[in-house]
């Protein structure tokens, strides 16, 4: 069900006819998996691990100061806000 949520496909339903499929076995022996992948002409080795990179230079120059001071009170708004109930309101 997790695969279905991620890929939006039910992995145990046949894509051709919609019939149920079942798992016959799990291949976990590396030499066997390598032979099968080579036969199917698929990559049989993991991709090389790239070295870690630091952040881009533009990301280092960000201003980290807060836009407001949480110790100060909020300013009084410059507009009047009518908080009265509308005439058609009946509680």
C-alpha cells in the first residue's frame, strides 16, 4: 500500500489485465542479481558517490536578523476596524 501511495500504482495488479499478481521470491544474492541485470542490459553497479558540496555562495550572504523584535508590543494599526455585528445576525 505504501508503494501505491508513492507511485500511484498498485504493484500487485497486472498493468495489462488488472488481475492480481503475487510475489514468487525475493532475490537477495548479489551475484544472482548482477547476472540478471547484466542479461537485461540494466545497470548492475550502484552509481558513484559524489563528494559533498557546501552551500552556494549566494546562500552564505543571507541576512539572519529577525524582521521584528518579539519583546516589543505590536503597533496600533493605522485603520479603524468595525467589530460590530451585522444587522441580520441573530444569535
